[in-house]
């Protein structure tokens, strides 16, 4: 058997259009069928997307069809690994692109009541997934239609805890991991604050009358344990507006990740220049202000939208030192890079969750 090696051409599935003679009306091009997920060409493209996704050169939503973001991720993967552009990607490490996952009660617990308007959304306690298909597609970084193609027998039956679903073989994005990281960050911040307050308190004065040769009794008051300060990441970000890509470079100036994004709009573009990260918040509330979204100017009419994967800014807000501008998740991952935003930088939630772990307060952000 030949090694499963795929050239980096992208399946476009464009119809072949015949040239009509002058006196004959042009015939409508035949509609080509999209290959099934189990066709060899689509399995190969899925392997390529999985390889890039696992390497943190994110190709956008996995769909087995490829496209511009798969190609852009591959170009950067070549660059980062010192490979000649246009080489074939060796996918032999991924003999089977699909695996199975059994849905759990905890995962399905993230499906719940939703609302379509900000006034009604503001009354909810959280912004969950609307259904199981949304949840599974986001968990496995893939197109909503693709996950249904992989599970045709479940489309009418529906999904529930205990259901076994067929999915692309990528590390799953789980809301439980988002909450766990949020809790860890809060615990570490609390411990650091307590340690700083203890260090700033004046030392108790010794009572000379009580001094003796005896060993002092141990202090029964528990002392706060300082949380270990993690070493600085020393990463930097480059946002390329036209290609709609965020590149991540480490301290050695090596590209270590890239993400497709939606960078602002023609009317409210992300400002060019050098910026820096000022906040990195998981599970944020979002102040929905139509005036800000339309014009960039705050108004008195706004709604506080609760956290959750279907929040307008998804599961993370990474602010920069530019008012009302940040990098964040989204409730509409299928449109990343294909629509416009209101001046911010949108990413799919699974990509935003990785990005939040690659930046910290002070991380430089260059917008070109």
C-alpha cells in the first residue's frame, strides 16, 4: 500500500463549464456531488486538516473539503517546520481520520434554553448550546453539516447522553476544561493576593518581657501558601488583516500556532499598529450595546448577556489596550473569516480556548 501522502491542492469541486456556440444557449453546468465522508479523497483531506489542527496550525472548521484556511495553515506549517512550500503533507501518522465518542451527562448538560433577542438573553443564567449537534460539532472542531454527514442515522433520532457519535480524531474542546482553567486561574490569583497582603503586613513586635531561653511555640495561624508564579510566556501575536490570520511566535521568534479569524469590518476595521493584551477572561459576560456594534460609540441602552458557549464573545475575552476591542470566541463558528465583525477579532471557541493559553497580560499584538 502506498503511504497516505496528500498533495496540498484543495478540493474545490467546481463544475466544468462548456463553452456554448453563438447560436446555442449556454447549458447549465452539471451539479457535482460532494464526495461522502468515506470517499478516499475526503478522508485524505480530513487527515490533512486533523494533522494541522493537532499541530496548532488551525485550518478552520474541519469538513474534509479543504479551502483557503486549510491552505493558509499548511503554508505556515511548512514555514514553521523548515519545509519547502508546496511539499506533500505526510499523513501516514493518521491512518484513520475518524473515531467515536460517547456523549456524557456532563457534556449534554451544556444544552439548554436559549433566546434570540438581547433583552431575553439577558434574563438567562447562561448561554448554552441550543442542541446536541452544535455541541458535538464545536467539541470536535468541525462543520455542523459534516458532523451530520458522519452520523446520518442519528439525524432523525437525535442525540442524548450515552449516544455514540462518529467524529474527526482531534483533541476535544470541552466546556469542563474551560471551567477547570477558569477555576485554576481564580485560585492562583487569590493565593497570590493573600501572599502579597501577608508580605505587606508589618512584622509583629517582640514582647521583651516574654523572651526566654525556651524554644518559641509554633505559630498556630496558618500562613498563606504563595501560588507559584508561572514563567512568562514571552509570546507575541501578529494579526494579518487581509489574510484573516493570527500568527503566534515564541521567544525564539518561531511560529508556534496560527488561527483563522474575523478581523473587524470595512466600516470598523481592527486598528493597525502595535498593541498589547490587557485582559484574558474566561466565561465573560458581554455588554450588548447596539450602538457600539454599529458605530463603536457606547450608549446608555445595553444588555448584560450571561456567559456560555453561545455568548456573543464565546468563552473568552482577550482585551487589548484599545477601548472595546479584543480577541474572543463566537456563537457562530461556521462564519469565521467569512463575515464581518464590529471591530473585534473573532475566533471559533475551540481556537480561542487555545489562544487564551498562549497569551498573558502584556503580550504584544501587532496588527498589519
